[in-house]
């Protein structure tokens, strides 16, 4: 398992459009992804969980990836979040 910590930097946080882009990014990977948001673990491959977590600008996320392509998945997700989630 690999993990990293980053902060959401886009002004609107994780609303529908960034959540869709996040899911589109992680779906091709075989690894599992878990996000730790405000102490709560959520499945990073579930758009409903992402939306329900109410992830706002400045929220610190711990990203945990576990599986055969965990390193590539973690790199892709951190780059996506650090780039502003497409916004």
C-alpha cells in the first residue's frame, strides 16, 4: 500500500464535475483507492461517496492506494488534485 497527503485547491471543492473527472481517472486502475477525509475513510471509486463527503477547498485528503498498479494510481490522483481537479 502507498499513500500521500494533499489538499484540495480548487475554489469549488469536489462538486459533480471534479468528482466525475476523479472517477474517470481512477476507474482504469486495478488497485483500490481509499480517501481519508476529516478522519472518515471513503471508497475513492464511488462517486456517491465522493459527493457525500462534502470535500471543500482546503480540505486535507489522505489518499491510500493498494493493488498491482498502486504507484501509478497514486501519482495520477495526486497530480489531478494538485492541478485543481480540472478547474
